C-alpha cells in the first residue's frame, strides 16, 4: 500500500501550503458547528475497560513481530529519520495500540510511530507515565511541534473514543490563523479518497508534497482539538489547506486539569466538516504543538480507540 505514513505526510502538505499562503490573512470564518461530544468519564471508564480488553485481544503477533524488528526511534521525534524518504514505512495495523496495555513506562506500545513537522523545529517530548492510576501518554511542548501516529489498514469510519487532559491552555492561539495555529491537544484521523476529483490547485499541492517529502499525502484529515478561544463545536478550516478541517471539542480554561472523555461519530463529523461521505480511515495520530505561539503546554492522552 502506497499510503502508509499518512499523518507524517500532513506535515509536508501544511508546510508547502503555508509557503503559498498570505501571512496574517485568515480564511473566511466557517459557520458550521458540530455536536458537543463530551461524555461522563465515569461511564467512559467502563467502556475504557472494554477497549483495553479488545485492544489486548486484537494484537496480531505477526504485526507486533514486524514492528519490533524495526530500529528503535525516540518518541520525541527523530527529525532526520522522519524526513528521510528512504526510511521504510511502518506496517499498517488492524487496530490502535492502547497506551494502558504497554508493558511498563519505558517504551510506547509497538505501532506508535514518531513524525516530524519540520526538521528545523524542536520536537515535542512524549513519554508514558502513570496518572490517576492509569498508564497514559505525557506530552511536553516548549515552542515545539511533533507528533505520533499509527498507520492503519483501510477501514470504515466508525466511532472514535478517547480521553485527555491538559494543564495549559494556549491563550494566544487561534486555529484559524497560520501564525497562531497551536493546540495543547490534538487527535488526527486521516482518510483516503479519489485525489483526481480535487481541484487542480490541490492536485498540484499533493504532487509537490510527494516530490518534496517522498510521501503520499492523505486525501483529507479531520482533527479534534482543545482550542484556546473558539467555542466547543466550532468547525475550523485549516488556514493553510482546505484538506484539513478541525473540530473544537474542548475549549478554554474551564476544564483544565480534568480528564475529558469524548465519543465522536467519524462519518457524521466528516460530513459536517467536508460536506461529503468519508473514504476509508488510514491513520490516527496525536500532536501537542506550541511552535507558532512560542509557548509551553503539558498535556496527557489516555487510550484512543476506533470501533
């Protein structure tokens, strides 16, 4: 499959799109509003136990063996390795490895791969840690940007469930403006699609990104973010490319230092954001970034599951 490093390709596409954009000129505001999705974390805890059981049972020994045979990479992001198009693409998995099922906090679950936004940017640091009696992913960003992702075997858009928490809100961030487009928490979902149906401008961008980065770009990417200012439910167009849309699921300081739990219908959200039915899901990833606002953020990601 040519489309394995899906979310890694988002970075190249945004970088190229940003070079062509007009600094300080945000796109027209979107009037779209998605449903608010936060759920009771006590109820979510029961489902999380089911997610853990399914995640443990779903692990394919051959998949894990293939992954463990690959060279180790620092979870903080190896800019040279990630930017090198000759690096072997990670195999696509049939499931999302759960942080809570990792054997200790010394390494991430096999399957989570680092990806770099730009080799000239500082990477965000990621590590497993125990918080509130659960093993979670700890993210620390200091004027930095990088992420983690899992390439997935193509699957239908279903329900995405996760829990997260942040200590810091980026008050100066505005996700509709390129120079202030940061977030303490993000979850990405990348979709496949027919690129030949896109406008010529987008097709040229995809081809330029492929030549420049050596990677195929995702047809479309849906992001769930913790925003600084915009209200929950806001659907925000990425300021650099029309192929990335963001949905604000948490916002502001009201729930900082609290676990927030979410369930999202990917098909409904994709229709709301892009006005069409989604293609197959091909990757899921996370990112905590503060590079544009030159700020700091400390956040935590619990298990992420895709039904």
